[in-house]
């Protein structure tokens, strides 16, 4: 669910501003702070509902016996992290995310799945499940389907290969 959120923030205009933003982002990674302002400054802030995603997940539920779907404003970072922390996420062999995805080449660690967005942040959750948070999830899924744009993109690092949203799932804890 993407509530209409109005941002009154200037976007990054030059390399000095980007360097400063990167410093702030890495500090927030260390302290567990929100990344919402960083996404806004990079021009990612307003998300429209995706047509047919609800139909997509309901169709999967009809085809796959025992499926559980989480939709609308229930698809939050807190919910996903709670499922992970209490071990429930370990029970899922297939995960399917039908949402927006964002790849940020200038700061690939910010690449994320866009979950429910709210006017006010809840429990320091910004609505973006970024690579580092994905990697911290405890899961044992045999298959993770990212039905989202930009999830196949990544930045190439020597010795590491392509780093993108999917990297978080490949590095997740079990």
C-alpha cells in the first residue's frame, strides 16, 4: 500500500551533495537509522499502486494449496522482520514479492523492495526493505520470486560480481 505522501525536499544536484549523502547513508547503516530521506533526495519517494499485483497474489493463492498472502498496508518492514525474528519465515519454502523494486547504482546498498509507505514512519521503519535488511532475514526458502521492477539490476564489483536486491536474499541467514 502506498499512501499519498508529499515530499518537500530538494533532490541531489551534484557530486558533492551525493558524497555527503553517501556519508550519511553509511552512518545510518551503522546506527540502524531510517533511510527515507536518502531515498527522497535521490528522487524515490512517491509510489503508485501497481495494477494487478493483488490479482497476481490471489491467483497464486488459488493455485498453490496452503498459500498465505499478505497484502495492502499489512506488507510492512516490521511484519517481514517479525516473521523472521520469531522463526516463522523459516517455514516458507517459496516467497513471492509483488511490489516496486528500486536499484540505486550510486549507492547499491540502498537497492530495496518498496513495502507499505506511511505518512509517518513506524518504529523507525522507512518502508524500504534494503539489501542489508534482506540479508539479515532468517529464511530457508527454496525459491524467492521478485515480481518487481529493477530486481535484476546490479552494480558489478571485481571479485564480488553483480550486487543488487537479489544479493540480499542470496546472503540471507538461515
